C-alpha cells in the first residue's frame, strides 16, 4: 500500500475577479517509510496539497488517499493516524512547553510517558524550558515543540508544512537530523520547503511551480538529469558580469546565485569566454566548473518549455 | 472524557492567565451591578432638608422627629425666618424646606385643619416630586394616627401605595437588567471570541486534524464560560440581596433554572457568531453591536417598550434579554410561579434551539 496517493488533484480558490488555480492536475504517490519533499517557492501549491491530504480542504477534482483511506469519505480515520504541523506556529502561546505537549498528547488519546522515546531526542532539548510559555521560545525551539506535539501520538504518517521557514541555519540542520531519525523509526514523512538546500536531504522530491509538479525523482537523479557542465563565474563587478555573460553568444543560461553566477554553455570554449570577459573589462574573472545543485535543476526546469532561451535570440 | 477535562483545563489556563479578560469576566458584573444599583438611581436617601417651625409645639415636634428618623431625610438646619429659606436653598445643600404655620397644634385640634408648606428645589423635577411625596406620606401617617386616637368618625385618609417597590428602589429595575446584559456579554461575546481565537491563531487546524470530535471541541470551549456565568449569577444575587437589600420573592430554583436556560441561549448565540466570523475583532464587533446595543435599548431595561415606535416594539421581541428580564422581574420581585412565565420560558427555549441548529449546520469540519 502506498502511504499517500494523489490522482489528478485540482484545487481552485475563487477571488473577486478570477479564480486562482492553486493546484493544477497534480498526481504523485509516496511510499511507506519514505521521506518525501515538496519543493517550490511560495504560492506553488504546497500548503493546499497538505491541507487536502490532512482532510482540511476538499479538492475540486481528483482523488487522494492516505494509507488507503479516501480523504473525503474516510476523513475521520485519517485524522486519527496522521500527525500534522501547519506552516504557521500553531501552539498555544500562553501555555507552557509542558502544558502544550500534555494537551496534544491527551487530545490524541495518549500520554507523554507512552511515546516519550519518540520525542525524547527533540524534547530533551526543550526540557530545561518546560515551564516557559510557548510564546516566549525562540523560533527554532518553537518548531521543535511543534514537532514534538505533532509526534506525540506516534503518527503513521507525518505532514510537515514548511517546518523550517523562519528558523536559523543551525536549528534547521538539527531539525532535519531529527526527521532522519524519525524516518528510521518507520514513520512516513511528507515535508514541504522553499529551501532548495534541504531538498537533497529527502529520499524523493517533487519540484513544484505554479500548482504543477515539474519533476519527481530522487535528488541524485534530478541532479544527474541536469546533463550539462555548470560553471560558477565571479568577478569584481557582478552586475555587469551577469549582463555580459547573458550576452555571450555561447551562453545557454546564466543566473545569479548568491556570490557567484551559474552558467551553462552550448559550446564549451573556455579560452573564448575568458577573452570575451577580458575585452568587456572583467579583470579578475574566476571561472570554475561545479556540480549542479537542486536549485540549478529547478531554474533549468522552470524556464525550459515555456520561454525561449536568451541565447536563441542572440543567434 | 479525559480529552474533555484536559481541554477545559486548557481553557481555564487561557482565561486565568489573561488578566484583562479575568477583570472583564469577574469584575465587570460586580461593578455594573453596584453602579446601576447605587449610583445611577432615582431613589431618595439622606436628602438634606431645612425646617422652619413657627409653632414649636408637640405636633410639629412629632412630625419633625418622624421625618428625621426616616432614612430619606437629614435635617441640615433649622430656620428662624421666612427670609432664611431662600438663602438656605441658594447654598445648594438642601433640596426641601418644610414650613409649619403658627399654632399648628391648636389649629389642628380645634379646626381640624393645620397647614404645612413643602418647598422643594425643582431643578430636578422628578426628584422634587419624589421628595414631596415622601414628606406628605410621612405627614399623612402622623395624621391618620392622630385620627385613630381621637376616634373621630369621618376621617379622610389618602393612601399612596407603591406596588412591588414601595420604596421605589432603583435596584428593582437594575438587577434584572444587569443580569440580562452581563450573562449575554460573558456567554455570547467571550465564547465567540474564544472559539474564533483558535481559528485566527491556526490552532483550529491542528484540532480538526485530531481524533477529537469537533462538537467536543465546542463543548469544552463553552463549559468554562458556563461555569463563569454561574459564578456571576451567584455574585449578582448575593450582592443584590445583601448589599442592595433586594429580596428574592419567588422560588430561587425557578430563578436559577430560567437563568441557566438564558445562559444556554446566550452561549448558542455566541456559537452562532463564531461560525460566521474569522477574526476576534469581528466577533467582538458583532457581539457588541449586534447584542449589547439591542439589550440595552430594546430589552425594556433602559426604556419602556410600550413607549417605542411599533417597528421597535416588534423588533424587541427578537431580543432574548427582553424575555429574560420579564422572567427575572416576575420571579425575583413579584414572586410569581412558573404558570405565569411559561410562555417566556418557551420563547427562550425556542430561540436557543434555533441558534443551536443554525450553528451546528454552519459549523465547518474542514477549513
């Protein structure tokens, strides 16, 4: 049995003028015990998919199943077995850490003691603050508490909607280590994130854009499918460098990635490129061949079918 | 059951940890009752008066003693001449002056007629009327006593009797009004805000994706406010009996029973508000404008319904507080039993049923 199955799910929201299609004909499935990531920018439709799967929203079209239960007909059964952590911090700010955990344990018909081993790793870090009100915790601590609360009833499947948004890098890393440990205990995890660097930590990922899934595969396969050499280019004037690189006749694509520009070429003639840059006044341009990341693949997929390549116009 | 208890415990944590809401829930009823019961009142108490006794005989002394010993009047000064009367009024300390004619007792005994003048400060006409009435009542009392002693065959006795509220106490109207208002405020407004708060903070999302049944969530939200309402009823009744001196004439059981019905009605109204709003602010606004305003204006508490234009009279029938205030006045003050208020009780019951049905229908098990 699949842990999660979606078939041709469509979800639209009516607005005053038009209807917005948040999820556009999405189908995918998640195996039991898998750590599956929905990767995409804000507004890609990730939260809508989570809410449809957690029976909070009804899809306009299509069918979805969680552990074999239909999300519409068997919503009660699903609510018993899933753990859900919404994107917004959804715990009681005026209750203490311990009271929050106790409350959610009781709501799910269990006790902290019963499933303590499941949350122990996470909760141990919170225990020094257990009499502190949840509203007074740091962002990372809040997320850990929310995860503890979502886990306390030993769910068969865990839905985490952007659990690391707004959390510092150290806490994010810790958080993902926790997810790995939970996965090792056999819990299926569906996680969404706008951070591409977190994608490679999943078993499989779906890259989403504008309510559609662009590709689903393991992070390794997606990177392998990149199929080109990728170069990182750096010089003193990064802004003119970007424009110059894009104007270079052999450029296939060029995007700004933090401190460097990532470049793919249709024809690899490095000498020509170096000379071109020198002519354009980039004195200390450094060109390095690098391994593509998920984000490179995402950018590649995003622009591929719909828009023409910039260099086609140059030809 | 354990879920329910934990949930209710959680609700009490929310309430008890928020000092402001605590003040509203527990302090407001007491303050309102005392303000309406004591401060805002037409009743007369310890009014300063002046006496000009031109006779100084047994009869006038007798009347003065009676006036003084009543709790309504304090003799501020005794005057010697007519000129002093005006001066005394101008000091602003006295509200009434009483002037006895010369040879008061002689006239009374021999001609059966004696004159006594009551001069009142009529800048507040209502108060002036009340004050002069009080004094004439006291004088009348004395006169009828004299007549009894003299055993005269034909004595004309003017009897003024104020039904149900012989002392025209303000508390008689304010207690039912305050109860109608406070219970609605706490039960409807606070419950709707408490439920909408979960929606607004996003915790409702988690509660829905849990094995806890949605109706159980609602019940646990409602019970704390039900308990607090009961505490308030007890406070109001104890205060009105022991501080405002307003006895409960009818059956306490009937009074409390109908009050519980009214609380249920208000709670289901709060539930209804929570199903149509998504933010705490909206819930508060609807509660204040949609509930408080009609309760104060249309329940017959502040303004008599019979004096309203027909449209408002018809509208007032849809205000639950109107029916509740009729019940409380009846049971608490007139001491009537269930046979005379069953209609009002039935109306409240029907209103509750309608509110509940609509809110159950409207309650969303999804987002």
